[in-house]
C-alpha cells in the first residue's frame, strides 16, 4: 500500500467534530499533513480552530453537509460526540437520535469522500456501551446465534472480549466500537485500534482514549497516489501495508506543530521533582515536574477562587486545564477568542491531548 508519509505535498486533512484541534495537531505532526477544512457546530469553539487554521473554512453542522460538494481529502479525522458512550454520561450508547449517533454522518462522509486514512478518537465507553442499529433489509432471524438478547449492562461493562463486536447482522446487540469497526469494514477499510491513557506519555492525569486508524484496502483501479477520489473507491494498492512515521527531517511538517515535536523529544526523559515541586504540589510533585519538563513550561495555578460567591469554593483554572492537556499557553485561553472561562473549560474538557494522540498514531502505524 502507498505509504502516506511519502508524498510530494502535504496530505490534506478534513476534520470533523473538530473542537480546539487536538487530533488535527497530532495528525499534522505525525504525517506532515495540513488541515484544509473543518466541521464544528459550536460557534465558540470554532473560533479557536479558525484562529489557528485561518485558511480552513468551517463546513458547519455535519448533518447538513452535502459531501459531494466538499473538497476531497487524504485523511479524514474526528472524535464524534461521546456523551452517550461516556461512563460519565447517560450510557444511551451509539444510537439514532443521540449525539454519539452522529457517527453515521461521519460514515457517510467516508463513503463519499473516499479518504485513504480515517482517524477516530473517543472515550473508553466506546468499548463497553451498546450500539442500537436499524435492521437491514434481508436480515434473517433464523441465522442468528442463540442468546442474542441485549446483555445485562453490568455484565457487559466487565467484558473485554465481545463475540458480537464484528458480527455482520445489524440486528444483533453490538458494542459501540464493534459497530464503528463493522461500518469501516463495510466501507472498504481495514482498521487498527488502541486504548491509551494520557499518563502513558507523561501527562499528570489518566484521560484514557480509544484511537482507531483505518486505511483503505480496495483494489487499485488506476489511482496515481494517495489522492482521495470522491465516490469511486479507488486507492493506491490492492494489499494492506504497514505505515511508519518518517523522521521529522524527512517529511513536511506544519510550523504550528513544532512545539509538539519538542514535547515528543522530551517525553522519555527521566525527571525528578525538586524541593520547590514538593513544597507546592506534595504527592503530585513527580507528575507535575515531569509534565513541566515535557511541555517546557511551568504549571499555572490549578484553581480560581470564586470571589463573587464565596460558598461555591474554587473552580478549575482554564489555564491549568490547558496546560495539563499539553497545549501551548493561550491556545484556548487567548482573550482574542472572546470565550468566557466556562466556554474555555467546556472546549478543553471535550478535547484530546495532542501528544497522546500522536503517540497512538505512531503505535498504530508501525
């Protein structure tokens, strides 16, 4: 298969459910790519993305986009809303009518745009919540295996192996991840997936995320490279291959991800907290010192005192949350974005740690 890192121009990335661009940063860093358009319905969060990608238009609401009119891309990425699959949410699962059910619109984009690569990010609950799917015409109950009733939720949450996960009968109970992987297979893509906590790359918090990397495996019908073809399903080879990330000196890399390359170079360094860290952070001193070293900047104050309502106590400082997410200072909190502190916290809470996503991509492509 054509190696997407070997190209005479930056790979073009289309971004869905874009947030502040954490996944895009990882892809641009790992593949020397460039995001050329994005889709974000939250107008406040979209200001952040537009500030950092001023030439990328916002396509707006994913449910209203006609993908036949959208510029094709080599890579399509997105972390569809996780509220219904998150362990902190309603656990409604991946179902029509839910925000997490917006995956179906991402699948429609894949079907029309025919990208060479698809990168998906979501929460741990993608592995354990149910997917409710509309039965397809022709589904035959006689060919179902026995005991196909919806499993007890408490039991399902404790399962690691899922016999239904890749089933081809749409009426069977599926995990959300199994439904996504099955849809990708139906779309002619082969997928790898990995679960990775942010602490694995040195962040001072767990923030476990599931990353799925899918590449096109349909036979070559004459495509001259990694150029995405709208609607014809063509790719550059008829066999699956192994991706690898080229050293930074041998690939194009957007200037906006230079800081991410520096973080990656420091992620494996041994770091010991000093007396200042111990005095300020106590038992968290080691984690804070390590992340300060990796990010190259000192940790901001973690909380803000609520001076207007004394009874409410302190609340998280957006600058601190921005720091623990591994973002450069003011990436989200720049006053020019015009966001309130609550809007900043919301944007940060829905995002992904770029260094974490970059590490997941590197592991998936080797």
